[in-house]
């Protein structure tokens, strides 16, 4: 979305968007304090009625137990539908299959299936476990063999950093759909035209599952811009200009971040998009404010039920 292409911020005629559906991503807590923040954030956002909330999975299964504990608690409490992230990294098929079965037994019915980053970090070569799933396609097929999970996969509108070309990425997405994927969630992006072109090219290949845009609110511009560069996502100059001079002004930075994200989503709504996945960084206030700008309101009747 170029500066000129961004839509006006919510006019009176657009302050209610009842057909917008959202989902939220969290990461498992490492400390008692982080656990308190996580559940505070989930409880803050749950009344908005998300389609699901997903919980990430550390490289090499480093957060495996915390991810399982968080997702299992969500499934047990039944306030929101959980989705557990799962990767192929550093684990044999038998081990992964056992984890998948454990999720099913815990009442979890949705898995986000990913290849995962190499254990050594971004920029190093990925080597599959000799007895493991060699790719996310194989992982999706393996999950589907175990039980009738809903399976989401990742998508890269600007090409996966390790991919030879966008064409190869598009073909691989088609393969993930053929393996049984029900939904794709994109890497975050800031130019809507990039997502729209990507979605259209997938449709031309017969990919008919939802391609849900991943939205990254700018909690910290410099930090997010640095992560974007590592992940292969571009940061346009007009976006950098909006945050210029706000390094030491977090309050204004949050207001600008909410405005930018709401503009981006409303522009996508104008192009027929209705589902959005928010990367929350386990902080609810900014995401809640953005959802409010989009017309989403707490479903109070669910609380009273």
C-alpha cells in the first residue's frame, strides 16, 4: 500500500465492519511474569470473538512443553479455539506424531504446520532430521493421517528467504494445499499490493483455500523493521517516515501504529478480504485498539452465557 493508496481513517460510514473476522497469535511464556502477561492479553482479546488464537513453537521444539500447556489450557477452558504451532525441526516422525496425537487427546483440533527455522538461526541452511518430516508438505500430510485436524500453513507474499523464486514459492503452496492444508497465514507485509498480487497468482494456480493476511502492529518500529529485513519483508519509506522522531515517544508511537494497521486492514477490506491474523507479541492493548477501529466490539452475550 503506497502512501497515496492508503485509505482514509475510519469515516462514520465505515465504523462498523461486522463481517470482519480476526485471529490472534501469541508465544508461550518463559517466566511467571510473562505467563501473567500472556493470559492477561488473551483475556483482553477473547471477548472480540476471534476465529482462533495460535500459540507459537520455538526452534527445535525449545518451547514444546510451554506451547502444549498453553494450548491444552485454552482447549480445556473453551473460551477461544486454540491452534498449536508445530515444526519439523530436530525431531523424528514418531516424536512429532506423538505430539500431534497428544494435541488431539487434549481437545485441540487446529494445528499450524510449519517447516521451522534451522536451529542455528535465520540465514543458516536447513537440514531435515534424518528420521523426520522433510518439509511442511510432508508434515501436513502426516498430521492429516493421524486425525482430522484443521491445518493452517505459512505463506510468503514476498518470497521465503530461502526460496529460489516467487514462482517456486507459489508451486510449493500448491503442494501444501494438495497435502491437505485448509488455510494459509501470510508473513506480515506493509504494501497491500504485494499481498493482492500474491493472492491472485495463487488463485490462478487453483489454490482455493483462504490466504489470510498476517498483520504486524508496530509495537516498536526499529525492532520490527529489523525483523522484517531478516524475514525478507520490505519496509517502505512512507512507513518509516510515519514513525520518524518517535523513538522516545512510545505513547504517540502506539497511536500511529494503531492508525497505520487500521488503514492497512480497511484498505484490504475494500479489496474483499475479510479474515485477518494479528501478530500480538503477547500485548493486547494495541491490537484491541486496532480491532475497535475496525468496528469489532466485545461479545458481551458470550461472557454472560
